[in-house]
C-alpha cells in the first residue's frame, strides 16, 4: 500500500460531498491497518476528525504557523507508518496524535537551527507579519506564547510532559495517566507543581 500524500488529504478534507466522519477512531484505525481498499478513505476520515485540533496543539507548542503545518503533516504521516502498532487511548486517536506531535516538536527544538531562525524571523516586523498578527490577536499574543513556551522548557521533564498534554493539549487527566504510565494522582500533582513554577518563571504573567 502506498503512502498517502498529505497535500491530497488536505484537499480531500475540504472537498464537497466527502461527508462527515463515520465510526469510532478505533474502527478507522483497524481499517487503516488492514491496508485494504478503503484504508486511504479511513485515513482521510481520521485526518478530517483531528487535523484542526492537532494543528492548534502544534501551534501552541511552537508559536509558529509554518512549524505547526510541518508538525501536522509529519504527525499524520507517522500515524500512517505506525498503523496497526500504535495503541489508542479509550478508542480515541487524539491523545496519541498529541503525544507524537509533542515528541516531534521536541526533536525540532533539539535540532536548534530552525527554532533559532524562527525567533529571529518573528522579531522583525514586516507587513506580512502585521497582517498575520491581526488574524491571531497581534504581536503581543505571539510574544506571550513564546515566553510561556520558553518557561515550559525550563520545567523538569516530568512536568513538561503533563504541561504539553494536559495544559497545552487539553488531554484529560485519565488519558494523560495512561499515555505516561503513571497514576491520575501523579498527573494532577505534576500539573499543580508545573502551574506554580510557570507562574514564577513568567512573573505571574501566564494563565496556562
């Protein structure tokens, strides 16, 4: 079975007559894993169901439209390549997709060069940037988000994980516990500590 082209999936998701997604995520996942004749159709339905949420999550992790686009495509390609092997949480693909997206974003930050170039690019005012910021609540919102993300990177690893899932990704405490292999009480405790640290690191200027 050939790998689906994400550009084609994006176009198909907006096409008239595609219809609303049907069946549970687990049903779609099984159809994708079979590599049968409807595997691409099932993958398109999964994309339609979660693409917007994954893109928004990627943007909250990166404060970059371009990086969010890249992470969206890569996360779904990863979903296609690991079909049949990944375990869904409560029959929902979204927590798994968020976990993959967070890992990809972390790998990009470790690479360093793209992130540094992004910060430099965002620091220079241009007419194009001014127009984009008018759509996403202006320069202040992006500066504030980058400030929060910088603070998140200073948290201990365990707290960073729950922040990315529960606070940035809005994954439930139960789902986060299953994904991280810890108890719900531990997730709540880490979340509380992370909130307190973030308030200190941003001088009380964040409501994450």
